[in-house]
C-alpha cells in the first residue's frame, strides 16, 4: 500500500481495487495466535501528543439525515415485497450513480456526503446501511487487472474488496429462501475480475486503518501513520502490510534495529504465502546498512518470485545500469513496459541505458515515449531537456 527509483514499500490498499495478486492466508488458531509475541515498536511518546484517529464507530456512523433518507426508502410500501438485501442494493444503485472514484479511504458518512469513494469506502457505506436494518454482510477480495502508482517515493498497489449482502434466513422473512444466497455489491466491476477469497470482519476493519496509514505515510505524517498502522494490528495481529509499513516507518526515521526486527517479525509470523513486499523492503534495508551476506540470501528468495509489479523490474534495470550491465537493464525495462505500458519510468530507463551505450537514436525514441507517458509537468520538463539533447546527439551521429 510505497515507491520509486528505489522502491520503499508496496502497500495493499484495500481500497483502490487495482492490484496484482492476493495471497492465501492461513488461519491461526486463537491459542496459537495468543502465544505469538507482540512486535517491538517505538514508544508512542516519541511522536509527541497522542494522535487522534477514528474509532470503528466513527468509521461506520451515518448522519441522522443519511439514516432517515435510507430508512424512508427501505420501509416504503413499494419495497416491502423485496428481501432486505435487495432493498439495500437498489438503494445504493440509485443513490450512488453520481459517485466519483476517489483514491483516499473515507468513512461512511463522508463518502455519502461527498459522493466520492474507492471500493473500500463504498464497502464501508454498504456495511453501515446493512447494520441499520440487521442484514448480514460478508466481504471478499477480488483480483482485477493491476494498476500501480507512485506518491512521494512510495509505490502504491491495491486490492479490490467488495461486499456480500446475504439473503434473510427463512425464519426471519415470510417466504424466505430455502437456500441462503447473497448479492454482490460492486461499484467498479472490471473485466477479468476473479474472486480470491473471503475476508473476515476483523481483516476488513484492519483494511481501513492500514489504508489510512499508507495515505499518511505518503504525506510524511509519521505520527498519524504509526497510529493507524498500530490500530490495524489490533484487528489483524499478523497483518503483513501493516507490519511492512511500520518497518518502513521505523527505517525512514532512523531506527534501523527496530526496523530490522519488524521485517523479520513479519517474515517469521506472517501467514500469507506472498511476502514479496516485506522481502523487497527488507532487502533494501540490508543493502543500505551494508549487511551484504544477509542481503544476498534475501535476494535469492526474491528471485523466486515472478512478481507482476513493474517497478520491481524498473528497479532491477536501474541496478543493472549501475553495474554497467546495459543489455540486462534494457531487458528489465522492456519487461516492465509490457506489464504497464502507461508508465514512463521503463522508457526513461531504456533511454538512459541506450545513451550510456552510445546508441543515441534508440535513446531518443525511448525518451520520446517517456515524455508521452508522463503527466506531471516537472517530470515532463526534465524529460524534454534530455530529449532535446538526445536529438542533437542523434543528428551529430548520423
């Protein structure tokens, strides 16, 4: 939920619904969970005054006006013949047509008030409405085509979560169903979507807090990021993404030993079968602290992953350039560009490699692509200067 020329971390934002794969999670028996030690963290006093964050009640609360609007629809005589979950689904379909995609994670009342929301925000709205009328809800994680973005040196990827509104039990509703089904509530369905697994309520709650932690981290609000990530662990003790963010946060603040302990804690106790983000950031930590033997062992583990994150291959390309392995670098950048043709970094990397090889015309073509792909004026200005220089070099070389 992270990232750049050197990736700092990748966060699974349970909110934007763009992401690569999700992992299967091994459920830990309560007795075993209790025996796992707590991770060692910075003392909260380090961050000064206590940071206020939303309680779960705050997250799912609706204003009186919002409640009245929903209940008036729900209890209308025209809807009485519909199962309660169907009424919620129809209400949302009608009220949320004007919703706009917005990447930040919002509380239920804020999302409805502003008519903005990502998938997690809208799942929170659905949960809140269902609670008002005692409809059982569930959640599932789905895989959609991956999209990646960078914010302030942090690479963000995300997973799409959607809500299940269950049919009533036969005893709860006249002519209730013989077999209990559910309605999937998904506001941004994408082609190629695949259900991965069910999500527990505790994991769903943790998603809100770890999303907020990631958002705070991109703004360098360290105290807030710490508070949110720590709160996520209250609901999902072995949440690897929250542990990952805490490790990166400690690392960025200079607490190297605590950061290393957190990376190793997540790798040891995390129960998912996908630990690429933790391993990647742990590897960077070890390199930066010149613990080369450990770094080499972790690098071997990383090479076993066929990760779909294009920034992994961009970073490998940059490392190859530093080692003057230009042909390898170009192959890495090409792989990244095939994974995510919308990114400018792979083409800029190819331009750099070709330039260092003295192949100025190829470098010019690659830099032109990078210029076409970037949408930030500052970066476009830098690319334009480089492109102009490559045009000059290519013309002199012809």
